[in-house]
C-alpha cells in the first residue's frame, strides 16, 4: 500500500508560452497560463496547440531548449501506466532545497511523472543511495534513511498510532478500521512495542536533525561536486527504475545551470 497522494489533475497540460516577438519560451501548466491571461499579461493566441503570448518583454528566454519545449505525456515514465500517478523528484527534495538558486530554478528536468507502485519500489533502492551519500560526505549513516519508509510516512503512521492509543473510543468504527489497516500494512504485521519504540526513536532523531540533507549538500558544494552529485542520482534512477517512457530530450548530462 502506498502512502503517496495520486495527482488529482494531469501533471502536464502542455500550454506553449511565447514572448511578444513570437519566440517560444517554454511549456507551462494551464493554471499558470490562465494566471497570465486573467491579469492581462498574456493573450490566448491558439487553442490547438494551446498557446499564450506574453504582452510584456520577459527577463529571459525561458526554458526554450528541446526538453523544455517538448510536450510531455501524462503516463508513468517507468511502466507507462496512466493510473495512480504522482510526481517523483529524481534528485530528492531533502537535498535540492539546499541547492543554489540558479540550480533550483532548473529543477523541472528532474521531476517526472511516475505511478505510486513504481515509485514505492524505486524508493527502497533510493534509500540505500541516501545512506551511501550520508556515509560518503558526513562519515555516518542517517538513521532516518536507514528505514525503507520515508520520514513523512513514519510521521503519518506515528500520528495514527497516537490517535488510536488516546482517542480510539471517539473514532468512528469504519475510520478506526482503516487506520488499523494502514498501520498493519506499514509494518507488514500488527506492530509490537519494539516496532513502535523504533519509530519513536527515528522521529526523535529527526526532530534533533530536521534538515538531514543540509550537511550533505554543504559537503558536496565544498567539494565542488554538485553536478556530479546530480548526475549520480539521474544515473541511479535510470539504472534501477529502468524507465521506458522518459520525456523526449531528457538527458542525464543536462547542465544544472543555464550558460
């Protein structure tokens, strides 16, 4: 059972944005296109393909390379499924949030659509790479990364356990059963006190070190290995997940900043 939320709307609506001179700038979401139009900053100049034209001169050319301008499919990049899709950050957010701004601004290259089943399978192996990076750059393993479930999942299950422990008689029977099923699925069994204690220790460690990726990124930047770090994550995703439907022009070696 996955604890990821499936997307409620398609990840890509593939609206094309052009500047006042008609130069193609990027693909954008319908919501973003409507934002520009509703504020009088752009006009819809085509419905097929859906295209907006800016009324002002932008500060830059946009993401106007082959990857940025290519229409993208709303399917799992690994298996091609159209169901239970979510977004996957190839370079985990726990690291990327601490990247320099000029690198974070090009993060869309490393966000792909994946079904929850394929995501959960990959994350087991991604956890091992997080452990490897933690040891490589900080000299120790991260306790949070030593479990196959993400910190967010652990936190969610911990809240369910606490609610059942203290408020079980106030929870409707059907909701209580659902909570118990989620807890059992997380541990693969009915958890005993040792399981719950381990989870509490993991959460306590996380409270003391709320930014487990920060120390690693600081060391990566100090060693001038940011591009290598990102490429290793991209290569790992390709080698382990073996995606068959990556977006057109996606490239492991795409530059992390614009020239």
